C-alpha cells in the first residue's frame, strides 16, 4: 500500500511541475509552437534516464524512490498524449512543416536527453 502513496505523491508533484513548466515556457516563448510540451517531454526523458540508471546502481537506496520519481513524478509530468494532440492539431491547421519539425524535434531531443540522463546516472 505504501508504494501507491509514493506514486501518488510523485504524481501530484509531477502534475504541478507540468503545469508550471508548460505555463512558464508558453508565456515566454508563445503558444504558436508547443514549446512548453517540447521542454516537458525532453526534460522528462532526461529525468527518467537519470533516475532509472542512478537508482538501479544504488541498491542501498529505498525502493520508494523508484515509485516516487520515475513512476509517479515522470508519469504525471510527461505529456506524450498532449504531444500527439498538438502534432495532429498543427497538421490539421495546414502547418505540416511545423508539425514535422515538432514531431521530429521531440523524438530526437527526447532520445538525446534520455541518453544524457543515463550518462549522468552512470557517472554518479
């Protein structure tokens, strides 16, 4: 039962962080391009890459961290469904180049951020 509380706590923090980051980025860079979702998805990749690698190496740490961060926090913070919605909406508006840039940019930056998180986790 305790693991569900850790997941819920991480999820609450992740949802709040998602709203805050999305709003902050959107207010600074505008909303014509979904910069906020892009930043959230890339940073979520970095966080999950780092946390799963680091926590996997640290058997002495409480398993609660695995429930709190990669499952709870990242699960609520990451926005893949929003990414799909924004890509399709951009395509439907006729901005195919912008939609392709967003989709490909998210994929490539997400892979690079996940790799960077793994490298950070392995270094520590």
